[in-house]
């Protein structure tokens, strides 16, 4: 009897050892011990960490043998867990985007145990009527697990998406509809809710924590079958995910600017390949990498019969002249509305001294501050530092400050003077800071309460405007002349996307102010965008993507010499890899941000394994690594 009790006690008190990763932490996996019998891989646990008074949350990644060192105890196991698919995706994110597993797992909203997905019978009547061309595209996407709908603006991609979502939901499964950023959610939400009712949820960073918790629960149990949202919608607890749609797949907003620096579009392609989840990418101006690597179907036929004429002309600067003013007046006289695109917000982007030639820079960032006339300040768009407008040059003390590169606020000011009887609004991040403001201005514009809308890239994001017969595009030369291998594509893509906002149901004119008439006229009027993409692949050759991988690391530190030394050490190490070529090892274009000096190492290689091996063996302190970066 005594021996039996001893055996039972040993079984109860058996200690197991586990590797865990601290959620949202840069730390490498740590080993803990536990007497809790039902500790399971993938579950969130509570653990003590160093000398912190409160415990932290972690996720169990594997059971291990007893280590040679003393381990702390796992405090408890929670009811939340990451399933096998989440674990595999998190591992991929950690390896490919060179970040900690803790940061990778931190992207996900975990499952809650004891919640059961109810595969309710939902029979949504398919009322979508596709054209012959759209049906051909629908058949194409059904033949491929991952495919691209390369369709001109107004070709009716959304109708194809909706038909596929209906099929997915009626089979008992779930769908994700990704859009590049939350500015697109109001219109897409309305379109999807009109078809799917309350089984649609919107997910983005601006919704409250309580709403997020409710949506996550409804997604897990199957009350929500369609989630429309920005890139973070990929990481919800889907039990039966069968479809991912990535609309406007070319958009740079799918790339995270903070660690992990993942690209939601590329991650969707990975998920499609590894979990047999159908993925549809869509764009009128697809990215080079998608065009080059993913099977696509080309649609040129418009859902709405309309016409659009591109007009290009040489112009000495970005200021509005009589040609544009007269065209706007003619258009307003017909009762139609106007869109004016400007790449820059504020009144002016740069203020340069007429004597010494220096630009007025932020004291904490090595960038010029933008001029805001109405607020009488100059503001940094990187750290938000603001100061009053100087009377004279702060460097030479004598020169007169001259304004360069016109912005949305200045264009609005000029047009308000020209068209005093019309309503003119800005559509940029200075004026639109909440979802409520966004909905309001879109509603006002579509209800014809606004005559002229002046905006930045927010205008290019796929909004439907029904009464636009004139689109004016300013400042494209600043995009074309950027010091980047992506400059040509960004300039052409922006022109096409902005132009696509006008003439949706009627004829439309597009005026492009540029000194590079020949380039824009050829690719906008003479040939199809597909021709541009093929030319661009050839133009980039083996030096830039899509035929080669590019990545970079930024070494940032308050001590300039420390930042430079970190970069130089990494440069010396990479020279040991014969398959890796250094593109740049120098100070960043923006040398200082928020009082931190920045150096960068940019590399390229055909051997992705060597590139990742190098980055994973780089000291992570003060280093920000960016795979598939833009330079």
C-alpha cells in the first residue's frame, strides 16, 4: 500500500520542461519547468520573467529534456491557444522576416478552448450576374489555388470576388477580404453587408478592444463568415478558412513598417501554398513580383461602358496654370465634380534659403519640415515636431526662405480663390484622422456636396466616385525622379490609379502635369500596362526584383559612431558570403529620425537561404531588418 502511494505521488509531482516564447518580446525561447499535467504545446501560459513584479504571457512551443540549469516554474496555463496553422505561419514569419518568435506570435488573436465552430447551414442566393469576360475570369480563379485578376479599373473585379465568397460561405467555410488600409472599409463594408448581412465583420486598428474581442469570438464559433479589413485581419482565429482575397494587391500599405516587417499579400500567397487555401489577388496595376510569379488573367473590358482620354503636357513647375484652371471651370459648369491629386500634404514640402541654399530641417530628424500656413507652423512628418515659421534663414540669418514642392493645402488655397462659389475639401491625413471623418467626406462627395476634392495617395486607394469627369494629376515627376528602382512603377501606377477614380460611368478627362510627356504618354495612351510590366522586368534585369531578392538593415543609435560601427561590422561579415552582393553600406537617405542616427546595409542575392542565414546571425541590438524592401 505504501509503495503504491509513493508511485502515485511521483506521478503527480513529475516535473516537465518546456520551451516558451514571451509574447511580443524580442527574447529568444526560454526554458521553464512545470508540475501541471496538462500543459500543451501552442497554449498561452503565464510565467515569471527576471525581476519583474508581475508575470508575463508566453506560448509553449515544445517539450524538452531537463536542462543543466535551474528553471523557474510556469505559473499557470490559460484557456487560449494557437493552432497548428498559426504555429507554422508564426515560424515562417520569424524566419523569413527575421524577427523573434514572440513578435511573430504577437500578431495573432488566439483561439479560446471549449469554443466550437457551428457549421450552420447558410444558403445565400447568388444574384451576381457576370459578363462573359467576368465568367472567364471566374473559371480561371477556380482552376488555380492562387491567381491574379489583372483587370482595368471599372472591369468589375468586386462582382467576381462576391460570387466566390458566396460559394465559399454556402459550403460552410469562411473568407477574408483584405484591403490595403482602413480608408477603403466604408464602401467595401456596405457592398458586402448588402449581400451577406450580419455575417460580415470589419477588422482594423481603429476599432475598440471590446469590439475586437467580440469579433474574434464570433469568427471562432462561425457567426462571422466574412472578415473585411486591413492586413491584421489575416491573424484571427479562423476554424474553416477557405478563401483569401487581396484587393489592390500592389499597394504598399500591405507591408508593415514595424517589426515584424511582413507583407500581408506575400503572406497570403504563402498561406495559399502551404494550407491549400484559395487566394485571389486583384489589381489594375499589379506589382512586378505578382505579375512575374503568379498565374493571371487579363481583363480589359469595362463593366461600365465609358471612355477616358489622357492629356499630357509640358509644364515648368507643379503650380496650377490657366490650362488646368480653365479645364476645371468647364467641368464645374456642367455640374460634374473634380479630383486633384497632389503627392504631398501641407502647403509646401520644402523651404529653401535663397542665399545659402539650405532647407529648413527638423532639429531631431534630417528632413525638411513642411509648411502649414493656416496654423503658422512648420511641422516634421516623421517625429511631429513643430515650430513657428522663421522670418529668415536659421542658418545664414540673412537669406529669404523660398517655398518648394506644392502640397494639398496650397492647391486648396489657390482653388478656393479661383472658385469662391464652390465647395473645396482636402482628402489627406492632415484633414482625415478618424473613420467618422472619412465616412463623412466620402458621403458628402458622392452626394455632390463637394465640388473639388484635393488629395494625396488616399485618393488612389480604390474609392468609387460616381460623378467625376475630370482628374488633375500634379507632381508625378517627383515620384518618377525618386532615387529608387521602384520609381517608374510607382509613377505609372499612381497615374493609372488616380485616373481610375474618374469617368466611372461616363466619359472622363485626365490632365497630367509633367515634364516627362513622352514617358507618360507612351505608357498611358499608347500601350497597355501589361507592356509596361514586361518592359520593367527587362529593365530591372538581374539587379533588382523580381529576379533577385533585396533586403536591408538599418542601424539606429543616438551615438552616430556607434550606429556606423554596427553597420561596418555587419558589412565585414557579409563579405564572407560569395552569393551576396552589397548594394549600399552608408548613411540612410534620412540620416536622423527622432534624434537617432541611421546607417543602412542593403544587399541582394539569388540565394535566399544565404541571405536569411546572414541576417539571423547579425547582432539584433539596434538593428531593423527589412526583407523585400524598397530602396
